[in-house]
């Protein structure tokens, strides 16, 4: 790319702009992800640059043969808060979310996938400070998307505290990996003990969690320490905490609040130094309202909260995740780490636009499929279509419509689905964090209007705000 590299490793274009961390008012950036040799993060400011092969003032140089000298013009509206894009008559075309860009300006929204010839990038935008993407290093978070930076910073900020942590996020997003990273960075001397609350049977969960003495019940031929004592001095990861039987929740609350347990069959209280890390993909606030989860336990467990974004909210990280999973697949078979999987620009664009309902599990499935059937040839969009059609396991789910900010530019036409069309839904599905923020902004943070937009009641909007870690503006 044109320009250089700043102290954060951010590639800078040949126009004057803010650092990648943004400002209190907001930030915008372009994450070039493909081809790999051109990958980099570019801060965008007002006035916005024109993207093309030419270097020079006011230009963001993209040195690729399929990119025209002046390919795609960006400009800002609404005091720099809205970015719009216009194709400059490029030879190989421009696409936003797989829809061709013409002479009519198109509004950009955070998460949009741009393709210029055979160069693929992701546009990201947000409010407030983005944070320093080089300040922390974690093994559980891959990539430099805004979501990845926020997740890394959240892990680093609370890792050394012994207070409980509640990790929330959809199934397959990597919550256990985040828990392992929290424990690793905590430097606690004890072990990390992992337990899935969904596998704890109501009759034995008391013993499994807190231990039992010999003869405490039929079949207790010897004493067992239980999970809390096994994790003494370390961390206890309670996955699927929403599945914990209601009758056990008071005992867990006592253990969390006081660090005290009473093994089954004993009368003596024992003290343990065990940090609790809990995780769930359920709406625990809704469970509290329904009476199936204790409010006091929920409040205690969620003293610190970490939201793990869906893979679809981390589009700029997708190729990095593919490379990591593929290298792991090759290492398990004692193969050299390279060459990596080779994609066409259209294939990668389709992968970025996929909704990934199974998140990292679904991506790992795809990587294994492609690796097993590797033909030493470029993976095309048609080949991905064959896989989607064959497995039917990862059909994309239509995203909730997000109205663009006010602008004189024409709204973007709907994006085509990169795989078979899913069944229609009667209501929009749960939005991503970025989608909900955009709808809040568009409606002036009026929850009544937001509830009408999603055809939900305001209580559900409050639950989404809490689950996605969004603080309501007063």
C-alpha cells in the first residue's frame, strides 16, 4: 500500500488522517483482507480518500493490477459521520456486499464488504475510542477487527482480578477459549477446571460441584473433592451456567460470594480460593424475569461481563481464522504449515458475507472439508456453492435490516445471498451489536421506536442491550 506503517503497525495512506484508535467523536477504517500480501488497516477521516492504484495526496494507494488508477471515490456527509462510495468508472468494477457500485453514491455501513477488482476489504465504523490494537496479546482472539480489539482489551483489563466473570455469546463463538485466556493471563497458580452445567444431573450436581464425604450417599465408597476444591487457587469455568438446576443456585451463590462450600455428608464449612468464570448463550436476564434463574446469583456472576461477538460481526478477521484453523489441521497431520488455502476474490467475498450461524464451529467444519478435498487449485465461489448445497448445515440467516443514516446518497440495494435462500421469518432475528447500535442511532436512541422497528416489546430491547453490552444513553 502507499504510505508507511505507524507505531501501531497500521498502514497509512498518502493522505492526512487520524490514528487507527479514532477520536471521542468516532472512527472509521478500511480493513484490506485479500490478497494476503496487501492486508492492512487504513484509518479513514474527513475528507475521505479515493481508492486506486495511484499514490498521491488524497488517495489511498491499492497497488494491485485489477485496481484502476482512481477506482472508488469515498466522501463524507453529516459532518464526517457518514461515508458514501462512488465508482470512478473503474475497469474491473466495484462491489459493496456483492452488489455492483455505479455512478450513484452508495452509503457505507459498518461491516460492509468492498471488492475492487480482486481486492477485498471490510469497512468498519464506530463511535468513541477504538483502543490500541497492539496493546495486548492473547491466544484466544484472532485478527484486528474492531470487535477483536474490543474483546482482547476486555480480556486483558479484567484477567488479573479475582472477581467472577460472565462470558456471553452465541454457541460456537469461542467462549471457552476466552475463559482459558482469562485464566492464563490471571497467573493464578491453581488449575483451570472446566465443567458443563448441562451435564450436571440434578441428583449428583451437589456432589460434583462441592464434593462429598465417604458414605454420604449410596455408592459413595470414597471421598471426592468436587470441582470447587479441584480448582482451589485457580479458576472454575462453568459453561452453560443457565442450565444449572434452580435448587443448586443458592449453594453456588454462597460459594461465589464467600468462597465457602460444604461437601455433601459433611457439616464443616471449607474455604476455597476459586475464581468463577461462567458462560452462557442464553438470555439470563430473561431467565431471571421468568423465575428460572436467581437474580442475586445473576448479579454476582455478571460483576464483569465479556461479550464474544458472532463470527459475522468479525468479518475482517475471517481469513485470519481460516488460516489458523487450516494450519492447525495441517499440524495435526504433521504437514508443513503452508501453502495456505487459495481463494478467488469472489469466493472470499461470499465467505465474508455468509452469516455463519454456527460461528467458529461452522468455519472449522468448512476448513476441514476444504482441506480434506484440497485439489491444489484456487477455491472458487462455485466450489463453495457445491459445499453449501451438499452440507446444508450453514445456510445464511437473513440479517435484520439496518436503516442507513440520513444522507443524500442512494441507499444500497439488498445483497444477494451467497448460498441457498433460507426460509422467511415472521420477525427480524436478534440483531448483532453493530446492527442494534445503528438502529438506535437512526432512531435517536428512542427505545419505543426501536421496539417498533424490530416488532418486539421494549423489555426485549432492554435484554438485547444488556446481552450485547450496550449502555443506554440518558
